[in-house]
C-alpha cells in the first residue's frame, strides 16, 4: 500500500511542477524538465523495491532500448505534427514507438552499449529537427487554460505510471524496462501544448524532452552499472546526479540572455 500511495502522490506532484514550469518559462523548458527521469526514476525504484535490485538493473538495459523507441516516437511526431491533426500525429507517434520498441527489443536486441550508440544520434536528430521558432515569428496567443486542464494532466500522468508499474511484474525485466521510459509527463504536455498554443509549442516540448532524454539515458546506464554493486540509495543518488548534470547545460543555455 505504501508504494501505491507513493505512486499516486509523487506522479501528480511532479506533473503539476513541470506543468507550472512550462506555463512560467515556456514549453521548451517544460519539455526539458519532463524529459528528466521524473517518472522513470520512480518506476525503477519501485521495480527495485518490489522485484529486487537485479531485476531493476536488468530492466535498465531494456529501458535504454525503450528510450530508442521513445526517440523514434518523438521523431515521428516532429515530422507528422505540422502536417496532421492532434489525434493523427499522436497515433502515428505511438505507432512509431511500438514498432521501434518491437524492433529493438525483439529483433535487434542491441544490449546496453549498442542501444546507447543508437540512442545518442537519434536524440540529437530530434533536437535538430525541432528547431525553435524565431521569437518574432512565435505565436503570442496565451489563452487561459480551462479549469479542467491541470486535473486532466495529473490524471493522465498518474494513470500511465500506475499502468506501467502494474504491468511490469508480469512482463519480465526486459519488457518492463522497455515500458519504463515511456514519456509519461511529456506526452500530456505535448498534447495540451498543441491544443492550447499550436504546433510550435508542441514541438518545443518535444525538443526539450529530447534534450532531457540525454539525462534519462545517463540515468539508466548508471543504474545498470551501479545497482547491486553499491548501496541502492547511493546508486540511485549517483544516477540521478549524473542525469541532472547531463541536462543542466541545456537549461543554462536556455536561460542565458542573448547578446544585443
């Protein structure tokens, strides 16, 4: 019951914090924060607590493979969003995730280091594809969100994390790992940004999420290398610290004032 309560409390809290940041500093920052292991880290911790450290360490390999599938979904969305509607672009991105996940996990089975070598250029390609809109061309519309907006975001994120963590024990460490990096916070942000502020805002979230994915990748590599070899608290602390260090330069670059 304690872990279930934690899932119900932690996930909506993180979703609220990231959504508030997106409203305050823009969709790109919201996407970057949502790309951090804000939900994948808790899922990994839940797996270690419920299934054992070895299970969670092995699942991290599947998570690196799954991150490649997530990146494929971002890339598909970046290509489709300017040409299709909200539902069609999300459906095509989901199809890309399923196909890429099946290919990586069941056919190629690249393992940790080859999967890492696949993920890195793919994430860089998403960042390059989702170029930010010039400030003088960016949409200025900032309609006040409806009252149901935040509750809907919190409910969507919480439902997704409960589903992923609930299915994990029945799927084994490999498939559990593939499911763990599903961008539980990013996709609600993408959909709501598209509905409220247009394609450019949605692509800003995708770009930020892809930048944050570098930190998620670092997190999973560290979890696999450290978990079971050192104290689990130290392992997760170090993994989260390395992840944050990978994302910090993006945040600094985003907040740096431009030269006049």
